[in-house]
């Protein structure tokens, strides 16, 4: 499917930030711009898939180099 280009630390941070933003969506029911918290879906999904389309476009990777 997609090439893995997200390392373990980057992956953990993406999942934590994604969950935190989605929790903000559910916990701030009275906020006027509450829908902005839904941007947390992006880091959560890229963290769970270990693949970031933006990294692919720019040729970046935070995965460790494989030793031969």
C-alpha cells in the first residue's frame, strides 16, 4: 500500500497528538470552533499507518536506516 516513512518516536507523537485533539473535540462541546479539533484525524491516521503522504512528496523519512 504505502511505503513506511514514519519512525517510532514520530509515530508515537502523531498518535498522542491525534488522540489529544480528538478528545478536545468531544470535551469542548460549547466551543465555537470545535470542528477544528477534527484535524486530529490526520496525525492519528498517519501514525497508525506509519506512512505520511507529505513525507513521500518531499522525500523525507524518519525511519531508521536498514543495516545490510
